[in-house]
């Protein structure tokens, strides 16, 4: 298969993570790196928290860069075959960050994450890979959404894994000895909450989408309006198939780097990212009329 060759430096990145969920860098660092790389429309889509977005929206911003409210909700799927680890990740764009109802749902998700994190620490102790002492040295933001990448980094630091990828492959993924199943809301609740908060729900990195039209049509019926087509990790053939699927079902195409900061700098990730500029325009058009879709930096 062929990799996607960027036609030009991408000006759009609608999928990034910071230390407020499972990314490495502070929100301000991700913003500065994205701006330096030439991004002009950016969405911080931390898992189950808007803390990073709120911090950036309240700051001075970057001239010429538009910051789009975003979040990624890891929804739990029951009874749907063939979905990786029984999850569907739903991106929410243009959500009202001041919505108490939406924050209540995210708070519940973060509480489930903290419980899972503690259970995973216990599981790692049980299999002879304790990282509790290292975990106790970490300082988490009050609204931080804990995730497995944090555990993976601790496993690397403790010498139990060679890399984050290695930790997931051998220890933390479904079916591996350190895996603890996720608890939380299902896709229906996630999509409805995003929509009620004035946002647009888009499926994240769902490479199986072209072969799961049954799932897509069901999700469209409950309010999904977008599909992540231009994902940095997708092959060119996958992107082409996803483009056709999005067009067939009338989905807004979204895309981004899914940058976490483990493997490379943002500049290095950006060099392999291609999201057509029209994607930002189409998303803005789809969000027209929502409460707080975009924050313009001064």
C-alpha cells in the first residue's frame, strides 16, 4: 500500500491531544507547535475533557489561527461485532464549552477513567509489572482524563516495555495481560450529548467504515454527521475509500494528526499530515448557527 503524500503543508488539524488527556505536551505547547508548522484551523480533541481547549480559548491565542472547540469521547459498544476493543471514538466539534449538561457527561467519563486507571495499576502489580511508585510522582490536572498511554509510558520508564507501542502490543491491548475493559457511555449517548451541546459528531479513525455501512447508517440515524477521512495513520487507498463512503452517506469529512507527542515532534507529525483546506471550510459551514463553534485568535 502507498502512504499519503501531502500535496502541500497542511493548514488544518482537527485531531490533537495534550497533557490534559493522554498527550505529552501542555496545550500551549501544542498550539505553538501547530502554529509554527503552518496550521490555521486547529482543534484540541482531548479524550473526555475540554480543559485544554478552555485554557487556550481564554488566552491570547495566535494571530491567524482559528481554534475549534473539540473533544474525543471513547464510547463503549455492546453487541456490535468487529469493532476494535468494543469501542467507537466520537469526535465532537463546535461544542459549547460552557454547557453544564455536556460537562456532566464528560465528568462521568473521567471518573470511569480514573477507576480504570487504578484497576490497571492493580493488574500490572498482579502480573509482576508494578509502576505504582512512578505513577505517584505524576501530577494530573483537576480535569485530566487518564488513559492507557500514561500507563504505557510508565511501563517504558520502569523497563517493562521498549516503547509505548511495545507496551500496548504486549501488555495493555485487549486480550493482553494488563488490559482492563473500559466502562462509560455508549455511542448513542455520546452523539446525543455532542449534538445537544451544539456540536457536530464525527467518527474517529474508523478505517472499517466502508465495510460497515450498516453501522454507519445506524449512527447517522442517531445524529452522527461526520467521518474522519484524512487521518495521518491511514494509507492512501483507505483515504480514497473513506472519501467515497463519506460522499455516499452525506457525511462531513474531517481529518487530523491524532498527535500525542510520544513518537515525534509536532513538526515531524505535520510533515506527514494531509487535510485538504476545504475540510475546514466545510466543517465551518456545517457548524453555522451553533452557539460557539470557533474562537478567533486575536
